[in-house]
C-alpha cells in the first residue's frame, strides 16, 4: 500500500461521511428537533421586548 492508496481511501471516506451527514440533516425525522432548536435563541427574551 502506497501513499496514494491512503489518500484515495481518506477521500472516499470523507465523501461518504459528508453525504451521510447531509442525509441525516435533511431527513424528515429530524424536522421536529430542528424546529425546536431554531427557537432556542428566543427563549430567554421577555414577552414585551421590542
């Protein structure tokens, strides 16, 4: 095994990992969790804030 085989394996692993993360993030099962997380910055704001 030479260095080019290692580079190829690392590149393939990175591409596959990227697509797994994209698929995970866009899956419909995560929709509710992300909907809840997008409101987190506004939890501590008082109701009468402008």
